[in-house]
C-alpha cells in the first residue's frame, strides 16, 4: 500500500460538528486583535537596533521579560537558541539590511535540549530511513553552550557588527536573567 501524506486537518467550518482546533482559536483571537489594531506606521528596522536569539521555549516571553515594545527588536528563535547557519543567515539580514547593531543570546533553565543527545538523530534515521542533515545541537552545560553561541556570532565573517554580543541564561522559575562571562 503506498504511503500517503497525512491529510491536512479540515477547518471546523468544513465539518458541521467538528470541535474547533487550536488554530481556530488563534484565528478567532486575531479577529479581536485586529478589530482594535491601529497601524503603528513603523518601517521594518528595529527601533532599538538589537537582534535577540533565543530558545523557542513556551515559558520564555521575550517582550515581557525584557521590557520590549512592538517594533523594538528582531527575535530569532529555534530549539535551544542555538547559533546555527540559519540563525547566522537571519542575523546577517538583520544587520546588513535592517540596521541592527547588538546581539543578545538567551538560553534558559530546563531546556528540552538538555535531555537530548545526538542519538535523537540516529533514532530518527533508524525510524524513517533517512538521516537528518542537521545536528541536534544538544548540550549538557548551559553556560558553555551560551559561550559557544557567543563565539559563533563573534567569529562569523558575515556579520559587520560583532562588538556588542552578550549571552544570558533565563531562569524559568524566577524570570531572572543571568549573564554569562564569555571567558570560561
Ligand atoms: Zn529551550
């Protein structure tokens, strides 16, 4: 039997008795948001000229935690807040095309990547018969991973602004940032 791609979930409006999906709730929330939205009249360049690279963790509300307003910064997020080639791509565009100068890196306590190893990739390969091209970038030492991320930004030849790069660990239980010394 041929393997078929998973069918996209039908919109609730398509099926009379279907429960609303999480996306339906989001779309509904957006309708409320848009009803009182006023065009802020901004262009795409972040007001504070800063790019923040952070983990995608759901407990990390960057704007609230850092006192940021709409339009202040670029937020670039992935699993772990790891500085991968794609993060460098975004930072390069952020700095060269959209005028940012500073980089802030934020990892956090209780990160999902602390519980993974590169075995994750091998297990996926065994399951699906194809090896992911990406590294898991799992880590055991949060501080050291922040240092490595700072180092990757500071040594990237593509970034014109590498003098203001600072790294932090956010504590998900206290909401506090702890700055990491770039030297171990
Ligand atoms: Zn995380």
